[in-house]
C-alpha cells in the first residue's frame, strides 16, 4: 500500500492535477483503504493543519500587499530608489533591485516587483542603453527577493510545517534577502561599467529629500510590521492585522487611490488567494500525516544515514531546486519538508538556517523554466515569447545559484540577526 500511495502521489503531480487534490486523493486512499481509518479522519487532519493561530497572519499580510499594490506605491518607491542609487554605474539596474527589495518589505509576493515597477523600469533601462534582454531578465528574477525580505508568506508556511518561530524566520530572511540582492547588484555594477552604460544625473539634495518625503507613507508599512514585532508591541499575527489597517487607511485617505468599491473587490481577491493557500496547507497536513504513518521519513532518514552535514545540504538544495521548477513555493514546502525535516535535524542543521535555504530555493523556482510563475507573469506584462524570456533569465539563474550557495554555506548570514535580536 505504501508503494501504491507514492505512485499515486507522483502520478497525480505529473499529470498536472490540482496540487491540493494530488495531495489529498492518494493520502486519503492510503489511510482509509490501507489502514481502515474512519472517513472522518480526513477532514479532521486537514482542519487541524489549518487551525493554527499563527496562520491568521496570512490573510492580513496578503490584504496589506494587495491594497498597497493597487495604489501609488510603485511610482514612489521607484523614485526613491532612483534618487538613492540611480547616478552610479548600473544605476537603473540598482534602482530596480532596490525597488524590488523595498517592495518585498511590504508585499512578500514574488511577482510584486514585476507587476508594480516592471513596465516603468524596463522602459527606462532600454531608453538609457541597457539591452532589453538584460532588463527583462533582471526584473523577472530579482522580483523574488520579496519572498526573502519579511513579511514572507513562504516563511509563514515553513513555520507552520516545521513549528519554528515566524519572528526568527523573518529575521533570517533579511540576511538572506540582502545577500541575494547584493549578488545581483554587484553583477549589475560590473555589467554597466564593462558595457559603458551612460551614467544618470546625480539628484540634488532637495530632490533626494523630496523623494524620501513622498515615500514616507509607503515605508511606514515595513516599520509597523518589523518594528511592532521586534519591539514586543505586536505578535506576528497582530503586526499583520495592523499592517492591513494601515494600508487601507493610507490608500483611502492619504493617497486616495481606493474607494469602498475598490476595497470590496480587493477583499474578494485576497479571500480567493487565502482560500487557495489554506486548502493547500490542509492537504499538506494530511499528506504529512499519511507519510508519517507510512514511515516514509524514517526510511529516507535511513537512506542518508552516515551522510555528512554538507552532503545533506546539497541533497536538500537539489531536491527543492528541481521541485521548484514544476510546482509553486507553498506546494514545494508542504510536500518536501515533512520528508527532509528529520534528516536535517539528524545532522544538526539549524531549522532557522534551513528555512532561509528552503525559501531561497523556492524563490529561484519562481523564475526557472518550465513552470516558473514569474516567467508567465513577465510574458503577459511585457508581451514576449516564453522561449525568449527563458534565455534572458539564464545568466540571472546562475547568479541566484551563487546567492543560494552563500546563504547555504555561510549560516551566519541568516542566523546573525535572530541571534542578536532574539536571544
């Protein structure tokens, strides 16, 4: 029955079944037919997987990101980034990286940078001497830094699956996100200098302060989320709720880009997204229970018995990189973490460090062919062929693998901040 369970799981995933059904059907079949467990066990296990207080932060973070993404956020953050770094070599490329990093501290969604600033920054880069292939490859890939910089839904899902602290994971994501952005920034600087891309005009102090002032309301959101959590004022869930209220107030009464009808439609969009995530989490909880009953994690642990710390890290990276090419970040974490969690613990891998590694892997999967979501989003926004865009992102995939190696084999990058701020 265990073999049939695994064959069914891979079969449904390969033929393109909806992910939640691909997880539920073989798991339920194994538990009911193979172990004669009562049918009511299935919904009970799924509800238990969703019935966690910390998961309440997901709808609030998504609502805040959706609200801010529909307003003037992109224009203001792009102007701020351009004022700060636009005048040095690779300035517009660095502007793109900086804007995506700041947007990441607000949205936590890997496609946010493409949607919010993509059309503007690609147009500016092409007009200022960058090849279109470079501009498209950069915005498509660097947008996923939002999945590392807190708040990050991927970290919340990882926390639910592994039982680790969301606050510590968010802090580890800051280090990993900065490392990821730094690798891309170094390449952009060298590329622009090597290809003699013209320098932009240095802004005056008045223009710099004006762009900072215009961005203050947008920058207030990460201050509320991070400052509230790490000052002890809010729990992660309360910080998410406060950020949602703040985002609605700013867009409706400060920027005045949203009315009640827009807010209602935004809430519907948020509800649809949240429902998809929660169903996936419930299905993942059922899958993890079925795998535990079938002793699959123990068998896998026995397979890697005696393997070194570094070997296990390589295996985990390869597994998540391959899976990320075919399924979404949440699905990757829900399916693979129950298998690799006991193996990682057996060789002493810190679970906070492992969280940074896993989320970096699934972020890379967002722009890796054949099914990277960012690729499809960019194809739709920029009206380019999938094959052409796949060639554009190839150099940046290599850069992201370098960033992954840095995050994986220098644990201090993801552990230093949690160690300092949350002793």
